[in-house]
C-alpha cells in the first residue's frame, strides 16, 4: 500500500488530521484551493495530475448538527453536490472511491442494523449523508463505510446514557481501515455496542450523563447500533 497513491479530501478535518499522523507520503492531502469538491474541473485536474489509485472522500459538513437543519443549502451543497462531483471525477478517471458515511442513515430505533437493512434518517445531517451515498452507489468501483467513530479524548463534557451506538476511536478505526481499503460495496464499521456514556466513561471518568429527549432539535437516534458480522468476516475479531 505504501507505493500506491491515495488522495484524501477533507484532510484538515478531525479524522483527516488523525489519518495524516498514521500514514506515509503516498497519501496526498490537497487543500481546498488545490481540490475544491464544489468544482468538478478542480477535482478532475488535480486527479489527472496526481494519478491516484484511490480517492478517500472525507470533505463535507458534519458538526454542528443544528447547521444541517438551519442551513439546508450549505448541507446539500457540501455533502450531496460535493460528493456527486467527486463521483463524477472518479468515474471519469476510473479511480476507486471510498466514501465515509454514518450509522445515522439507519432508522435508529431497534439497532443491530445490517448493511442490507432499510434506511430512514432521523435528521438532516443523516439525510445529507444518505443523499451522498446515492451518488456513490451508482459507481461500482466504490466502497461506502457506514462509520461510528469519535475523537480521543472525547470532546464533550456530557455523553448520552440512553443512546446505543458502536463508537470506536479514530486511531483504532485506522487499523481496521487499512485492512478493508481493497473492498467494494458497503461495510458497517465500529466497535462493540454500548451506550455513548459507557464507551466514553472507560477513558474519561469525569464525563457526565446526559439524555436524549423527545423534543430535542435536531432529533437524535436512540439506537443506531450496527451489525458488524460482515466486518468481522473480513478482519477477524474486533
């Protein structure tokens, strides 16, 4: 993998910065000026010049989640239209595309969701990720990762005690990622199912319990935990 060129969009983001620390010089992290996902020519020209085998698409809008509710134009433009441009460029140049989606695309009610289960986002952030997924799904030389991960240390003072998920820390995810980069299709990625609070408590004893409420805005899924059998089959035990 060290000789293969890999371009990463969104390299200045939280996970992008972690990826930089754990990769070699075959990973290229263009700036927004060098590769603008809102400009198809910008993407295509950069990729023609660098000739990568893989494109890892991290760029987009994530936090704060309220922004996806209050400014749908920004959410749609960055997450859906930007990703569609990336797909078009990769398809034109036959570059393998790896797209980072989220466990939030599932309904978030019963948990243990398989990759083949029905999708029904609960908030606009998740809809924007699913909208992007739609474009990526049309391009068969692609891999969609529905990921549940967070920073280490956890950046918030409180963690949900009534939200079940499969959180994994960024640095632990990178170890998994290197084993699945050659796969195609959709893979759920995460760790063992637990409440967010229990997960965070292991490394932060001071974290406070908070709770999802029915009138929260934006709405948050109470159980977006995923079935990880497909991942385990590929990499072994988690």
